[in-house]
């Protein structure tokens, strides 16, 4: 190998274990062990060119994340499926998970509220204007995936809440009631610790990592209609995207 | 307002406080209080149409997140700046933060390793082939932002590590040593809790929320060359993107 600087460090086992865990985590999410069974410790040690102790440490990490289960007789199995949500297209959850299972929404709040200035500004309504606020807990089958808080502009909001929110994506309803297509959305994405209310609602431990997606969606004529704050379970959702160097 | 179902719930103060905190958090990240000062509790209560107790609760949340500082005489100030990283274009950190400050890299590891099968598969090299592994802690000024682990294909990797990794993006170096442009990347994004090594390295508490970005980058002829696992501080990085409904 070519001379390098600085001098390579010796990598402690914890570092190697973290790397093995990273790669295995990806494999699990990619469905590589779809039948549920991982290779034995010995096989993994050979695959990764590391010691069995290192493999054991990596598997302990994944077990603590709830990603795998281990038993003395049963071996190592995938415990938890992560769901992929595409970041490339502007899709509702129900559209995204078509094929995975039934998306249903527990509607927790529907009410008119005075738009706080920041919300009013982004939705381009007067500060204090009445907007529609909706809070939904979204399930895939029996699994709570995300807690969504949505502000809709008055006209669109009042028409949307005439419809079944339990079984429809808000995106689809906006297109139905306006007769227009949605155009573009601006989104920002953060990793945050679950506050205790969100944790209890999403059935995760306090301070568990969540993906917080803020999304402002416009009609195809550029009118902003929908401002959302979406908290997704970090242990259940992977966002996927493709990027180009030259755009 | 039109009749709605189910019956709106009365929203407890904690819920309202969370909403106020969400909106203020966005404002802070958007630079709305760029001079550093937030409005008084009384002004915020009027802006959001909530009680001062609710405002206080929201501000407590933001203080616990390290986002603001509060003093009896000095009022409420922004304590912590979040940096935006675009998800739309394929850019290195240094290219992204041009204008924010100096990006420098603490190179922690450079070594040849045997590619684990999953890495080999994604980089399209033989399992066990020698690939170049680089671990860097990336700073903006004095602030550690992300811990990046990079696997490079052998030819590209050996040429890249001949260059200064402290001050250059790997993306820029790949383009320099190959004489080609990068093409596209596949990425996946998760919220994870910081393991203790990552936490200590990134100077955050154990289990603090991190954004984990896995990115496989190709040359413009489609050859995969660079597989990365990037852990970004959740309290410091916001990812931004724009989406279209019809693509």
C-alpha cells in the first residue's frame, strides 16, 4: 500500500464491532436475512475477518437496538423490520407503504386554531387567521410509525376534514377537494430525542431517537396549503433517496 | 366550522407547549432571531394565543435541547446554531458549508482492510478484497459535526490517501484522482442513539440522537467507488430538501 499519513492507528475492538454492526444493520434493513436467520458467530467472524468476540459485541449492539433476537438454540434472528420511506417523491404514507400493509390513522385532534405567526407566514395567511390543525398517530398494521401534526389553510382544511381521515392520506384528500395536483414541498429533517408525550404515544422509550420531518407542501400553482411536523420512530423508519452530482 | 368527527379533544398544555416549541425551533433554525434575542414570554404568549405558562414550558424544552439560553436580566437568546446540509445535490461537507466557516477533518484512521462481504458487494469488488478505510471527525471551526467512516475501492482509495485528507473533501479528491465527475449516490437516513464511542468523539451525551447517513457514491460511468457511514450530531445538523409530486 502507498505510504499514508498520519500513521494508521490500531483499531480497538469496540471500533471494529461498531463497523460490523453498521454493515449488518444495513443488511438487515436491505432484507438480506429475509428468512429471519443470520449466519452463526463463527461464519460472521470469517466473513468480516474479525474475532468472535468482536462479532458478539456487534450482535449485542444490534440486540440492544431491538433489531435482532438471540437464543442459545435458535441462533440469531431479525426481530424488527424497518420500513423504507422514499425521499425522492412527494408521497403520502399510505401511497408509500402500499404493498407493505394497511396504513391507518388514529385521529387524535381536529380543531380550528389561530395560526401562530411562523405558521401563518409559511402558509401565507394573516397572523392569527383560523387554520385547521390535525394530529394523527399513524399505524402500519398494529405498529405505530409516526405522529403527525398538520396545519392546513382554512379553505382546504375545512374541506379536507369533511372526509375520512382515518383511512386516507391528507395529500390525496387535498388533491380531491381542490381538484388540483400537489406541486412541490420544502422539507427539513432532524434527529431529535422523543419527548415523553411523543414517546408514550409512539410506544418507544423516553428520549428514543426520532426523525423529525418538517414539510411545507404547495399546490401545483405554488400556493402553500399544508405545513406538517412528522415524528417518525427511528427504530422503524429508514428514509431513502438518490442524489445526482450535477443537477 | 364544518362538522367534524371524531369530537375534538381538549388539548392539554403539554401538547400546546410542544407545538409552540416546534414552531420556535423552526424559527431559530431559519435564523429568525439572528441577532440572538427571542421575544419576551408575554409577546410569545400573545403571538401564539397561549398562556405564559405554556410559553414557559416550550422554552424549557428548547433550553433542555441546548437551543436557547435564558437569564433573568438578559432574556432569552439563541445558544446554538444549527447548520443546514442540502439533500438535493451531491456535495461534500466543505462544499456545503462554504461561507459558514472552515471545515477541517481530524483523520483518525487510514488503513487497508479486507472488505466485508456486504461492503464488497456494494462496491462491486471481490469479497475479502483489500479496500481503503478512512475514519474522519469533521469540524466546522471548533465544533465537531460528524464522524465519517469511508470505504473506497482499492485503486481510487490508494490514490486518494496520497492527498491531504485534513483539508479536502473525499468527493473532490475522488474527482481529482480519477479525472471523472461523480455521478449519483444512493442514500439512506436514520435517527439512531449515539453509542458511547461516537458520543465521546462527537462531544454529545451518550444516547444523544444522531442522523446516520449511509451513502454509496458512483462515478459518472456508474462505477461505485465510495461507501460511507456518516454520523451527524442531531443537535447541530438539519438536512434540507425539495420534493416534487410528479417526477
